[in-house]
C-alpha cells in the first residue's frame, strides 16, 4: 500500500516579482530533504516565470495547471 503525504509550506512574500518569489521558494524548500521534494505545481501567474531556474536549483519537476481547470489543482484550491 502506498501512502502519499502532502507537505504545505507557507511564507509571506513582500511582492509578486518573479525573482523574489523564486528566491523565497528555494529558501523554504531547501530545508526539506531531496527525497521528499519531487514535484511542485504552480498556477499560471507571472510570478512563477522563473520556474526553470527553480527546478534546476531544487532538482525537482515543475508543473503548471491548465487555466480554469480547478480539478488539476485540488490541493492548491483546498489549502
């Protein structure tokens, strides 16, 4: 039986600038061991435009949900 655990990290960001958001995500997720951080799903906002840099820095896969497809981001919507 497989068990999936979801881990939520919240951090206040002063602005929605892509550089600041990227730096904040990297800072927060580096504290989590690599085996637990495999993927991250984003909305389609401009603040996530540096996802490729973030992906390389954290060695994780980044995904984007289809616009208006709330079913693709169930945990995002419920958190």
